[in-house]
C-alpha cells in the first residue's frame, strides 16, 4: 500500500553504504554484521528473502500486506504474543539492490511501540555472505509504550538474535566479520 504524496524521508541508517557514518540522531544507535553463509545459491536465497520481508517473517512476525519491499510502502508488522497482538506500523524509506548489496530501511510510524529506524542489508563479500542490521531507537511519544521502553529493548535483543538466525545457512560460522557498535546519543 502506498503512502501519501509527501516525499519519503531520507534514511538515517544508510543501507546503501557499507560504512555507517556516526551522527547525533537522539536515538540509541546499534549496528552488527555477521557472516550468515556463503556461495551464490545462498546469496540469491537470502537476497530474495530480505526483499520480501523474510527477515521479519522467518523471525516470527507477520507483515501485512505481504508484498516485496518498495520505497513508500506502509505495511504493518504484527507480533503475536500470548494474549496480545502488537501492531507496528512502518514506512519503507530506502531499498538497495546491487550485485553485491541488497536490503532496505524502514522508519516507525505513529502507533509503533518505539520510535526510530531499522535497516537490514545482505552483502556478498570475499569470505561469504554477511547480514548487517542497523537501528536507531528511542521511546515512543505515547503511553503505554513509553513506559514499557525497557521491556521493549529486551524484546528487541531477542528479535535481533532471530533476525541473524533467520537467514543463516546451517553450519555457517559466527566468527569472521562480526562487529557490533552501540552507543547512546543524547537528544
């Protein structure tokens, strides 16, 4: 489903770039890159899945509508928990698709439990296929989400673990190219 005619904001998580320049975004900044497999077959498979929301759906989320990612698209990501269904409205703000780099970024919209941006990028390099996740996160402006932010940060850690597992080739190494950066930037 397309958004309004208003221009889509530029991505702060820069999925098109291998290097994420530091900036004071007023969010918690996080980035990690992990080798998830190797070979052309895995590359094609992982690339297709990331561009069809597979990074989310293979991690336990639902995406409505289940369409390939496209700039301006405004799907709702759904989390089903025992006794609760959480809806996370987002807008795709960047898509990159080159011969060695495939991915996208989305920003959260009003009603999402947190405020920020997240990007998922698969990159084919010497030594294998790598998944980079970048995020900028801060508390939502509304209750009850604002008060639940510490719990939501814990849930975010679990989701990230699932994301890296979702596109991994069985038996692929966790070593070699894994890096994590995280910092808190003041508002």
